C-alpha cells in the first residue's frame, strides 16, 4: 500500500497598492517565472504578521507596514513534486500593507529575482499566479468574512 504524503504550507502575502499601481515580485517558478504578491512561507513559530513584513523586505527592499488582514485563501489538492504525488494544502494569509521606507532592490539567491510596480490595468496581461487576482479581489471587495472563494 502506498503511503499518502501530506504537506501543509502556510504563507503570508501583501497586497500593496499605491497610485493605482500594485507591487509584485517575480517568482522563479518550476516551469517559468511568474509575477506574485510579495510574501512567502511562514517559518515555524513565526507570526504571519511578522512573516509578511520580513518577506516584503527580502523580496523588494521595502519596509512595509500592515494595514489590515484582507482574508485567507485556502487551496487543497493533489500536486506532483519531483515525481512524488503529494496531498498538498496551502493556506495563504493576505494582508493589505503599505510601503513606509526602504528602496526597491531585488532578492539575490532566493525564490524571486525581481520586483516592481505595475498599473492595475496591466495586471491581467501579466504572466501571474492566481493569488494575485484573489488578493486584488479581496482588496477591492473587502469581504466581511475575509473569504472570496474556497478552492479544493
């Protein structure tokens, strides 16, 4: 009998919008680079609030301040990692944040290689991950329960 490998990943991301532009990082994905919200994995024992501030700084060079919790995106389903089937559960905590200091720099040796500001009107044309759309929808609608949709 094959053992089912289960993996849980908790991550925190920032939706940072100013002057009708959004700050995005370019993730070096397994197939191709894609634009993502700045953020990433929460370390064991780390508060997601602190994690998103740390991740924004690592990926963009900016000091960020969290304004509010936007919501949580829950994604659960099968994933093939390096030829191994995994029952993968992702919990993405999305915050609204703003830049309060620092200057734009790029991460070296990490999971991203670029960051930049993009007009909101151009986001649909960018090669980006779905969580960018979810984050923007939460930013625009500000759902009371912090939930846009459930993905299983």
